[in-house]
C-alpha cells in the first residue's frame, strides 16, 4: 500500500511538472520580446486576453488536481477491501474531486461573464 501511495505521488508530481512545462515556450517567447514594440503571435496585448490566459492556466491546473483526487478516491475505493470506514473515506474523496471540477467550471463561467460585461460597459 505504501509503495502504491509513493507511485501515485511520483506520477502526480510528474504530471504537474509536464503540464507546467507545456507553457514554457510561450513564457520564453514573452520574456525574449520584452522591451520591443510589437507583440509576438499568441501574446495578448490587452488586459482581457492576459486575464483569460492566466485564468485558463490556473483553472486547467485545478482541473488536473481535481481529476487526480477523483482517481485517488477510486484507488482508495478499490483497495478498501469491504471496510466501511475506508469505503466512506473513498466516497468523500471522490465527491470532493467532483466538487472541485464543478467549482473550476463555475469560476471559468464567472470570468467569462465578468470580462464580457466589463468590455460591454
């Protein structure tokens, strides 16, 4: 069981690092063009675009963490062995992951609505 927990931790950390590194080329392009008058392709020039990029990155990260929580709850459920306390803990973990995904979706919707209202005003 301890070996399984360590393996899941290693995979989780690796996944988060890979996700963060997927944005590194965009960061490198942005840093390399500081002080120039033109923005490279894909780099927002207005505040709405910058906020949307940041929001997409943060909510994507939160969604990955919530998905990993659901997977961890499934592993707990499968390894519970019929123990009612462990089954209950696994169900709570899965429900917390689902709640996290729902909150991330609602946060994304709120950002879209707020940014649209601000631009229309």
